[in-house]
C-alpha cells in the first residue's frame, strides 16, 4: 500500500497500458505518424487522451474547446467521445501540423464535429466571446505556449459553463517545476501559473501526475 502516488517505471507503465488502454486503431496510427516528427514529444500520452475522453463522457460534454492542437491526437480522442451532435473548436496556428490532424479526423469519421481555427489562440478566444459563446463550453484543454497559459485560462474560463472543466497540460513540466535551480522561462511561467490556479477560488482544482502533469479546474 502507498499513501502517495507510485513511481511509474517502464515495467509498470507497460502493465498500465496493457490493462487500461483501449486505443482505437486510427488513434494508434496518428500517434505513430506523429512519432516521426522532430516535435513528437509535444503529443500527449495515450493514457492521458483516454482519461480526457472519459472526463468528456462523465460530464456529458457536447462543446469542447482545444487551445493547441498539434497533430490532433487529443482532439481526436475527445471528438470520438462526444455525441454525434457534439462540437470541437480547435485553435492552433500551425497549418502543417493541423493538416495531419484533419486527415485523421476525416479518417475517424469525426471531421464534421471539428471546427479548426487557424489564428493566434488569444484572437480565436476573443472571437468566440464576441460570437456569444460565453458560458457555453463544457470542457477546454490548454496545451500551447507556456507563457500564454494565464491569458488562455482566463479567456477559457469566461467561455466555460458552470460545472465545466478546464484541463491544462504540462503543469509538472518534466519535474522541473520542483527544481529551484531551473529558472528557464517556460519553467518559471508554469510555476507562476500553478500558484495562481491553486489560489483561484472560482474553481475546484486538482493537479494530477498524468503524462507531464495534468491540472483539472472545475468552474464553480
């Protein structure tokens, strides 16, 4: 027994995947394609994607907002979990990566659920607010430039309904957030963001050691 989170070594991680992961073939193919890119480490882990899909089902999500799409693995996982009339609003600035995403959304039969907005995320979020989407989003996922996290969070919170979830990726940042000697710009940005979110009484919050750290914030 343990009163703290277990360390996950390679053998235990393999066991976890073998006894939990139900990755659809189309998602596995996308993950394999993404693994060939220089930026492959930006993709979330399959067990995190499965957890996100489960959360979407648990809260009955129909409108999902993603800030930072990359090759579309996380958006594909959630799109597959949404009902047929569900909608994904996917915000990114990179047409090369999102072309891969679009190919696999199409292959998975969920492209009709996904609206891709290619523009700086802050601009896309302002546009959504202006279009009347405030208080309508069920679940949002933030996985973009780390310095932008505070602004994206505030904008997403305005778009989120009460009881909705914001998920924030990379909040443990490879463990560097706990290393006082690491003063890189991204590490410092995540430390500041984590401290602000921990103190934010507008949400219920939990930082989980899934993937590179996943924070859940439920709007009160």
